């Protein structure tokens, strides 16, 4: 399974590049970072809770929180693609 990947997601009023790094072998937690308008990096963690992904930090810009569903979908998409590539998705 991929340990690191990037995905461009529309968040707020623009497309932004989110970088994901898997932190647990079982793939249930990812560290995520994205630059803000000034180029400063915003760091947060996403954790799988049941069948969905949740941001586990509260103090973030509203545009990050609003993109939570799309971020979770990006993780699921990467997981499916990696499993298919490795031949484990059969």
C-alpha cells in the first residue's frame, strides 16, 4: 500500500495540493499537509472511523474542514488503486 501520495482537491475557492502520508501499517491514519494562501503549510491528521475518514484536529481553516469528505475519498481511491496495482484487489 502506498505510504505517500498527493492529490489536488478543490478546497475553499481554489484547487490545492494535499499531501498524504500513511502513519499506521493498517492504513487507518494519515498525516496530511497543504499550503495556505501565503505558502505556509497546514498539518493535520485523518483517521478512519468505521467506514469514513475524519479530521482529528479542530483548529483548522474552514476550507480544510469543508473538504473532509473529499479528503477521505482521496484516501479510499488511492487505497483501491494501490491494491489493484499490487494484485490484491481481486
